[in-house]
C-alpha cells in the first residue's frame, strides 16, 4: 500500500521508496521521544527482534543522535496498551508524518464464529488498533484496506 508510506506536499503526494517508522517511546524525565526504525521492509523482525528495541533503548538511555527523530518518518506507531488502555486516538503533530497508529491492551473477549453448519462462541485475545491519518494522503477506503492488511499480518504472525 504505497499511499500509506507517503506525505502531502504543496505540489503533490510524495511516495517514499523506503519505509521508516517512528516508534513513540516514553522517556523518564523527558516525555515522549520518537526514534525512527529505518528501512523496516529490509528487516527480519522475527529473526532480529532487537531491530525494534534498539531505537527504543537508545531513546531511554538518552543516547540518540540528532538524526532519528519523528520529523523524518511519515508513519508513527504507539503502544497505549502498556498503561492498560483499551483505546487510543493518536494525533499527527510533526510533518512529514501522515499516519499514526496505536495499539491498546490485549484482553480476552467472546467471539462468535460459524463453521460446519453451527454457531459457536469462544474466548480469544483481542486488541483494538486505531489509525489517524492525513486525508490528503489516504481516504477512508484506502485507510480501511491498510488496516485490514496490517491486522491480517499481525494475526498471522507467529513471532
């Protein structure tokens, strides 16, 4: 979904070839810092779980250089679940950021399904995901397609 990795400029929509994602990180005494994970598509996040942790750990150790800041990434992710919240609505503050996603706390919930001609109710872990976006970059239809692809990837990930 190339439009999910873009930003709006005064001239046109600018699509990025490389996928960089800012990771909202709470730093004691400083507030929120957003280090950037560079070239996410080239990473093996299953094989190298530290790829996402290294920028977070550097931010918390106050060892980031001036380069990895949120202003350099069109996308940001946040995990509001660490506080136990069930839902969050992130906002877009820094340009060229055009998309901000947030996940909440995972909870067991009832889920109904139909299979083999009968209905059943089961308890499964559920987590709400929200997306805030610049509508000049993506419309609601594109955003729903992006969220469906993202949720499908997370649900199918065995990492």
